[in-house]
C-alpha cells in the first residue's frame, strides 16, 4: 500500500490525474462512488473524491476518520469548487488541533 494514490470521480474530472500516474476510478453517482470507495480503501493510502460525490457520502466518509489510512480528501471537479473540501479540511483541523489555524474564521 505504500504511497498509493487514487481518485474517484466523473470521467472528465479524473482524466488529468490519469495522465499524472494516479489510479483513477470513474463513478457517475453516489452508489457507484460508495462501491468503488469500499474496494479501493483496502489498497490505497490517499483517495481523492470529487466534491459532487463526497457531499452525499458525508456520513459514510466519517468511518475513515477512525483509521490513519486511507486518507479521503474531497477535491473540486471540472465544474469547480462547492466549498465542501475546504469545509471538511477546516473541520478535521479543528478536531485534531482544537483550533482553526489556517482559515481563522
């Protein structure tokens, strides 16, 4: 599992990651994303998930907070950012550190 990175998202959003050597997994909806995430979580340390797919999976994604790996990170898709990735990062920092050191809001 050492250093393995994957991304799950719609085909257009993940294409550029494939060119960079990242393992890509297409998912057109929440159900498919959940299924793919369950499979790849065993083999990858870092998993990027597009925001459109991460939003409906928020509760499901909390199970990954309990273990050091995999780290599941929400990123913008080709459509742009919804702000979810920033919100989740802020929340994780506040849980871990007890204070917001990056966003200061």
